[in-house]
């Protein structure tokens, strides 16, 4: 548990130092635009999403992406998660043999929840 009772790390960027590095600092308003960044244990940026203030973020999609990145990392990239993948659904094995044949392995009933 992080100090303050939040079960995950958060930060404040009142001077915009971090926002400027990630390209989300709005000079005119003096604040960062909403953004989320998935950084792997090696410090490599794997994903980012930046939204203007009127549009909210989808926490379920964030969790799905985190699980997908974890699975890919755990399999050393030997399994990948296609569009709409959900935990527990089939994954794909990347490689030249898969080119043009994904539709045979990955159908819409494997994707999405609704």
C-alpha cells in the first residue's frame, strides 16, 4: 500500500516537469492534460493515452491492457493479444506463418465482452 492508502503509485506534477517530458503539459493553462502511461519494469513506455479534460478514461480498458502486457511479458513475446482480447481468451503466436491467416484463429466471438 502506498502512503496515503492508495494501492498503486500516483504522482502530482504541479510544476509540469513530468508533463513536459511526456508531451502532455498545456503551457496556456499551466496544467497537464489527462494522460496515462504504462511503463514496464524495464522502464520502457509500452502504451500511452492522452485525453482532453471533458472525456473520461476507461479503467476497464486500462486493466485489460495491463493484463495483456503482463501476459506478453510472461511469455517472452511468444504469445500476443489481438484486438479486443480479454483475459482467458485465446492468444496468438506471432510470426511469418501467421501473416494473412489471423482470421482463421481469431474471430469476433473471441473478442470483446458484449
